C-alpha cells in the first residue's frame, strides 16, 4: 500500500510540474491542461497510442474505463491548434539553432483505411520532432507540390529560425522539388538518391554507382565538381556500406 501511495504521489507531482510548464504556452483552462499533462505522462509510461493501454497509465483512483472515455472525448471533441502545439514543443525541448530538418513519409493500414502521412520535423539529439504534417489522400509517394505546401507551412510558423539543412530519403526527390529548394526559398539540403540514377558532367552521363566504384567498405567520397541530376547541378557524396551497397546523397553544398 505504501509503495502504491508513493507511486501515485510521484505521478501526481510529475503531472503538476508538466502542467505548470505548459501553462505559459497553451491558453487552455486548468482542467484541460491537467488532462494533457496526465496524458503525456501516461504516454511516456506505456509507450503506445492505443487508448486501452494509455488508460492504464493514468494515476489516481478513477477507474481505467473512465480514463478511456476521457481520452475518447478529448480527441473527439477538442480541436487542437497544431501551430500552438508545435511552438510549445520547440520551446520546451529548448531546440537550438541552426535547425536540421527531416522530411519523411509513413504509411500504414488500419482495416480498410490507409493512413499516409507526410511529415516535416526538426532533429534534436537524434530524434525528429514533428512540426508540420499532412494526410495524403492516396497511397504511395508524395509529389513536389505536396512537399512544397508542407514546407511553406513550416516557414509560416517558424520562418525566423535558421536552417542548416534539410534531410530526406530516396523517394523524396524530383526536378520541381529541387528547383523549389534551390531558389524559393534557398534551403541547404542533403537527400539520399538511388544507385541507378545517372549523373552528368556536361559531356557524358554515368550511373551513380559506377562513379564510386573505387570506394572500399567504410570509405566516403565527395565528387570534386557538381553533377547534373534532374536538370540541377548538385554535389554528390557516397559511403560504401559493409554489404558493398552505397549510401548516396546529393547536396546543395559541398
């Protein structure tokens, strides 16, 4: 009994501290702030977004079923201001400038429903914290227009922050997308590409993989001069991996 009481008091103290930290950033009334703080503490404990599991992570004498209904009611009835949430995350995590941004896409199925999310976040201590995102009304890859709209949302909310570079995986490439990053706005980037893409030096073309055929496992190489890819001149860097494949990135800077 004493252990249970101690754990309960500890959790309540954590909820109170988190609620007080959130109060200056979120213009919510006390009960809603307390719920949010309790929700976040529970989320850290159970490490899942499943409501049934989350309900077990709430402290207090209230029945688990009541916590479950509170979760349902909150996410069904309350319209969140995601700009406010994102700004709060940045402040609470004390994320320093310049920022490294990460663009990624995740897709999964829940029954017959497919969720396809394009997400742009800031990397801090090895973790990408989502700042803006959108649900794609289709399966598969995003297009350049969708990426540009998402990036514009980030600039509207965090346009004053200095950006050191944008990182992204191999599917997030294309002529119009690079045109946007290179000119409007000018955003440094390092983005992975596939081994079978062809590079041009203005005289001839060569597959990316062949340009780095002299690398030993663990070695890295940056091509001295820019190469043309998707009608843009960029730098290319590669690392040869242990399975003899390559991790290849194009960059707007050397």
